[in-house]
C-alpha cells in the first residue's frame, strides 16, 4: 500500500513539474493569430492586452512613443535561480498593428521540436516548414513551424536555441501571423534569408 501511495505521489510530482510552464504562452497566439473568420488582416496593438503573465514596461497605447514596440518580462519554469528561465518579451510592429512577438528565455528550454511548440503554446496542429536556416545539433537549433491552435488560430513560429559547453544558453521564439515577418526579423544578417520565394508563396496569407 505504501509503495502504491509513493508511486502515485511521485507521478503527481512529475506531472506537476512537467506542466509547470505547459502552454504558458498560449495567450500570445490569442493576441497574434488572426482567425480565418476575422475580417482583419493584421493584429492591432490592443490585442497585446490578451497576453497573460507579462510585466510590461509600458502599455500598448504607449507603443508609438517607443518606436512601435513593447517590452516586458516573465519567468519560465520553477527554478529558484533567477538566471534560469528569466524571460524577455518584445513586440514589434507598425503604427497601428503588431508584426511579431519575440520570447527570449535564458537557460531554460530545449532544441526546437513539435513537442516544444505544444509545450509552450498548447494543443494544436504543428507543421514544420523547411528553411535554409534549419539546424539541429547539440549547441544550436533553428526551425520554423506553422501552428494552428485548438481554437483554429493559425500562426508562424520560429524557434531558435543556442547552448554553450557549460549547458547555459538561451531559446528565442518568434511568433508572427505572416512568414514574411519572420524573414524580416533577421534582415540585420545580410546573408540570411531563411525562406525562398516558393516557400513564401506557399504560406502566403491573403
């Protein structure tokens, strides 16, 4: 009997630990994705209020005073070490709408995979999009996905990870409702154009 109780408690403890940040960023999909039934073609700044659990430096209606950006912080995972799971959220956009939301997580997470996408954003269909930037090794990961939430909300997610020899590193996840906006996020790198025209046309949003 005691062994059975111990097993149940151990299972519950594992489940709680594994789900400590399960679907933590599902509300980012709520804010960024544009349902097929919506007449809108962009996600307006007001939708930033749908994002839960973020301590913002300023509200969405002051984004214009900050070059059409918002910045905030949160925590991923349950480590007591403040350097593990420290997370920065950055929204970029134009005057009236958002174009991308970046999540940078320090020393927490894994290399990109479909299960990682579901872990952070919740249940839904995950399709991998082939990219010239794809990478999956011990120190560096890079992959792009089309994610459709269980609510029918579509969006594009680029998941990057970088790890040092000591195991420290970071995960950067960028969410957009157009694949072109993920390409534009990395125009600082002259040789980086992850998605060719054929891929962009295939995944174009009307």
